[in-house]
C-alpha cells in the first residue's frame, strides 16, 4: 500500500511539472530558476541512491567503522572545494554541461571522449540502482528481477520524460524526506536492542572498530585498507573526482536561481552529509555483528534483512518505501543527466544542429526511453558483485579519477594544452582499465577489492596528470583570450566574490569533520 502511494506520488509530480518542461532550457536545465533549498536537497538526494543507502550499509557490514572514511575523508572536503573553488569557474564559463566545459577549455576531441566515458558510467550506475531495487523487492515481496526492473524503469521514464529536470529534482526532495523518515526508526531500534553504540563496537572484530587505529601506512597487497590508499585514493582522487566533476551533481547546483545559491548548494548538502553515517553506517555495523556468523551472507541484503528483523508490518512498508525512494533517486538522476549530455553535447551539437526547440525536447524524451532500456541491460553486470560499494568505487576509479586531473589542470593552469588534455584523459582512463584487468586476472594482488580501487584511482590520476603536463610542454597552448572565464586566472566577467559568511560556514564544516575523525579514530 505504502509503495503504491509512493509510486503514484512520483507520477503526479511529473504530471504537475510537465508545463515547466516545454523548452529545452526548462527540460534539461530547469532554466536555472530553482530555490537553493531545493537544489541543495536534490544535490544530496542524487548521491543518496544505491551508493549511499544500500551500498554504505553493505560496505559497513563488510569493512566496519573504516566505512566512515567515505564521509569525513571521502566527501566533505571535496564538497567544500567544489563550492568555493570550482562552482565559480563553472558559472563564469557559462557551460551548460561538464563535457561542454571541456570543449571550451580544451577541444572537441576531449569533449567527445568525456561524453563516451560519462555515458558508460551513468548507464552502469543506473544499472546498479535497478539491481539494488531487485534485491530489495525480492527480499521483501518476492518479486523477480524482471518484475522489479520493468516496474521501476517505467515509473522513472514517465516522470522524467514528463517534467524533465524540475520534476526529477522535486521528486528527489520527496525521496530524501522518505529516506530520513524510513531509516530513523531502524537506528532507534538498533540502539535500544544493543544498549548503545559502545555495545555494538565491543562485539565487532578488533579490525572493524576503528577508522585509523591499526591501519598500516602502505600495505595494499595484504591489508584491506591502508593510510595511503584512504588519503590519496579515496580522500583525494575518488572523492574530488566524484564531487567536483560528476555532472549529476553539478547539474543540480547550476539549477539554482542565483550565484549565491549555486555556491551554497554543495555547502548546505555537506552540512547534512556530516551526520549521515548515523543512518547508514550504524545499521551496517549492527549487521556485521548479527549476520557475520552466516558465512555466505550477501552484504547487499544487509539493510532489507535488518528492516525485516526490527520493523513490524506497518513500519516495514514505510521502510521498504524509504529504500525504494533512495534507489529511484539515484536511477532518475543518472538517467536525466545522461539524456542531457547526449541531447546537448552530441545530438544538438553534432548530429542535428539548428533544429527547433521543440525538436530537442522530443529528442530528449525519446533518449530517456533509450537510456532506461540500456540501464536494464547493464543491471545484470552488478549481479557478479556482492558489495555495491566495491562496484561503484571501481567505476569511479575508471572514469572519474583521470577526469579530475584533466579538470584541475584545465581550471587552475593556463598552460595545459588542448592536445595534452585529450591524450592525458585517454591515457589515464586506459591505465586504470589495464590495472583493473591485471587485478581481475590475478597478475596484481590486493588485500581487498576496495584497496584495488583506491590504488587504481591513484594510478589513473597520476597517469593523466603526468601525460597532460609532459605533452603541454611540447604542444601549443590556447591563446590567452580564448581562455577568458575558463580558468581561475582569466576571468573577464567580473570575479565572483564569496561572502565571508560562506567561507566561515565552510571552515566550520571542515572543523566538525576533523573533530569527528579524531573522536572515532
């Protein structure tokens, strides 16, 4: 009953906002008219898909308290950086998508390569959401994989194609509220059952009780995680690569109606993000205590199994809806971003330029259906992983890690050349793919899949950075006038001043993050 009401509500939102998706600007970019409160919640909700809910609970059950690094090392610093340093450059460039910025800063070849990589990653991440949905509904309702994927895909297609980005983001706000309300009772019941967090930690294996204590400095081939992998691989490359270049997130920040709103969107989201481990890491730790004796326990089912254990019938329906809301948010966000990139950066720019505005809106709606079908196909790839977080970090190490190096050199230097940008991004991506194949074929050994992802990301970023820097020394750079408003050194439309209150807000966030890392070390 609760699930049915939720599905109906999402469709109603799509129908209500259909009139605000008549032009291509409204359909793909929400015409940059949304209030900051909406963009900030949608920014956070877009991350609260399979990655945040099912994935983090699963990773916590597998790795223990070390999963806290995905927040206080692997999220908050990058969210502050993108708000203060990168969003002003995005706004000055007036680029509507991440690939379009790469075209302006480097060349068409770099944009094309990024479109291909982004498209592959977004389709795979959408498939993860559908796979996670099937796991949840199979556990709770006994639905088959086909029933689940077709139902969820149909609903997402309807409200995304009707209302575009505006409907997607308002649905994300509803979904985020359901996530919070659905998980809070679980945290309460777990703490009551175990008599506090300390009792949970005392029953964990010693290696799972701490975030830093006991971690080796650098032992990737033996340890599940180490300091170098966490600080450089997760804390810098994967974290900054995701939060600073992922178009799903950038799209939501740029939908804000004001410059202050664009900058504050990631900061407001970071304020909430600091405390999100209470809702997802704590249940994962409880799952590690309760279900570890089961040798073949599927980590991805940790959250559904916990809800079946602690929730009675009425509350269980609400809990199911909370998980579904999180997964639908991730699916819809990636589908909408993929359709925007395809229509704006490929179809409109190359295949069919000069068409009417209505034509591009229709093309976007048709592309939505194609993206949904591709997501269903890639959902089967996730079946070979027993931990969604391992799979997601693998994708980020393949595609986001080298892109981060390209963006940093593009935004914060004037000497990075167009040819170097393309070949650096290509070489970094190929290096990461080769590393992953070597690991899968057991030519390289690591203490865990996660450690392999961390070091693969370091390799990808370093390869891209070095190749771009070396080729920039022997290839011609763009004239200084062509770089206007594309780097932090070449602004001509007036510098975007960041208020002192905003900087103070950012410093408070970082200070809280540091204190929590020390307390739970």
